[in-house]
């Protein structure tokens, strides 16, 4: 997928647990001010704290009027989000929306 001008892409770790939350927050805050595309295709497990970090970042980017999307998501990522009741469909790239 072609990236937008000035868009930064990050790939999420396979395991997003308590230990990864702080690093994830730091990575995302380092990208503030840029449009961001997240590749979550390699995620095997994600905990609620990392979900909170991601959703807080999505809100921040929305307030900054910048793009914050998921370019790819794994089944595990999508299923976990559904199980915990977090709707990320509005953040999915048009190409992967179901």
C-alpha cells in the first residue's frame, strides 16, 4: 500500500504485554506530529494496557487532526479487540475493512 506523504509506519511486536506498554507509548509519542500507519500483522498476543496505549494514541492523533490507521492486522489482534469490546474498524485502512 502506498504511504501518504509524511506518513510513518511502525510494526507492532508479536507480544504486546505489560512489559511492552512503556516502549510502545514511547515509540508512538516519538511519532507525534506525523501521520501514522500501524502494521499489526505480526501481533500474536495483546494485553489491555497496550490496547489502552493504542487507543489513547488514536484519540491524540484525532485531536491533532492527523491520520492514525492500521495498515494490516493479524487475526489474533482483531479477535482480541473484539473480545475486549474495542472497535477499531474506523481505524482500519480501507483496503482491509471487512
